[in-house]
């Protein structure tokens, strides 16, 4: 997918080099100033990047993601959910877990209780909304832990955590054997990790993967990567209520700087679906499919400019690894 197009200018890496050369010949820097070190860290299987599709709110949207991923040959390694496990029935959780097991996809479900849906008002104000995922009070902490216990009993092995106290409790309970030792604790974007010190703190409390705010620069992300070894989860495209950033052309640099990294693809200009349910079924499935399409666009840019960047094997409908689904593998 790189080289010179027939009868036209160079494309791919050659085209990129030509563009940089031309800009520099005009006295225009071709890169924002500042050294961005390449990360040599990788996932356990040697992959530099994986794909996460967020806001997959139940079995039907998950099936839509799987179907669309097959049609578009997009590797999907993780799906995450935002409405919370407490708003899924036991059968729905079991079905999502089973689909994840069948397809080799991590299914990460949000802890249900949170400040934004409680009786408090600060989380709903312009200045206080950063605490929307916080756990309010001792009783709600108990409810949150019970939500995780219920999920684990139903087979869940990855949960999103948006409260630092809850992260401490869950990390401690896991180390004591009260929760499965293979339970992944994923720090939510609602628990902002904006700097290297914060990243070190949540990693020491038990975070296995850290979702970064959508508006961090490559230099800021590189500094966080230098401070922790756990995977970073970075939105390539974010929902409007998180800022609506669109960073598709940065994907190659995000992989280079942040590896191991989960590339996350949401959709701008889409209705909010939290908390989801049957009344939002059509939009939940439609936006799930569009997120996969957005991933195809982002991965095409990655393949154009860094075709050797490695990922983990994808799956086919039969559940077997498929080379054609693993871009750059």
C-alpha cells in the first residue's frame, strides 16, 4: 500500500518523505518541536497496538461489532461498555462473556454505581462533572464492589473503574484472593490520568490498563508512557460529550509513542446512549457498526504510513485466527 502510484506522485512512506522534504525546503518545520521517543514496550504477544470498540452496550451491539468487523476485516481485541453491569441482566452478561470467549475478545464492563446517577448534584455541574464516575459514600462503595462480585460470578474478567478509592479496594481484594487473580482493572476516562505521576499512582493501586483523556498531546502521552509499563487506552475519535477529538492521522505516531496501546474509536455527532436499553437499541447497534467503520479508516492510515506496526491476531466467525483480519501483523 506504499510506493509510487502509477503515473502520479509518490504515496505512502515515499510520499510522506517527499512532503516533509518540500516543507523543509520552504523553511517550514515538518514536525512539531520536541523529541518524542519511540516506545519499545509491547503487549505480551509482541503486539504494539490493539483495537478497542467502546460503548458496546449489550449482546446485540456486540454482535453488530463482530459482524461489521468481519465484513471490514478490522481486528477487534477489546470491547467496552459504559452503562454499567448493574443495568445488564444476568443472561445478557453471560452472553457477552461467552461471545468474548468465543471470539477471543476482552469484554470490559463498567462498574454500575456512580456519582452522576446518584442523588448528588456536583457531578452534573460544569465544574464538577470531572467527578461523574466517582463513588459517593461508603454505601455506594459497597454497591460498587457488589456489582463487580456479581459480574465476576457471571464470568466477567475485565471491569472499568472510575474511582480511585474503588480501584484501591478492588486491587487489594484481588491480591487477597477475594476477586479472581485474572480480573483486569481498566481505569476509565472518567478517572482522569493526565500526567506521569497520576499514571504511576493508579498503576501501583492495581490498574492493568489506563484510559487517557482525549486531549493529551503526543508529548504528554510519551511522558506517561515513560512512567508506566501497563497498556494505554487512547481515543482516536471521541464522543462529543468528551470533546469530540478526531485524531486519525496521528494513529501511526500514537502507536510509535504509546505502545502497547489500545486504539479506541468512538463517533462524533452521535446521540448519547448512557444508560442504554431497549429504547435505544437501534442507535446503539448503528453506532457500534459505525465505530468499526471508523476503526477501518484509522487502521488504513496506520497501514499507509507504518505497515510494519504489529498487532495481535484477529478472529474469524469460526473463532480461528485470521491473518487477513490483523492489519500489520
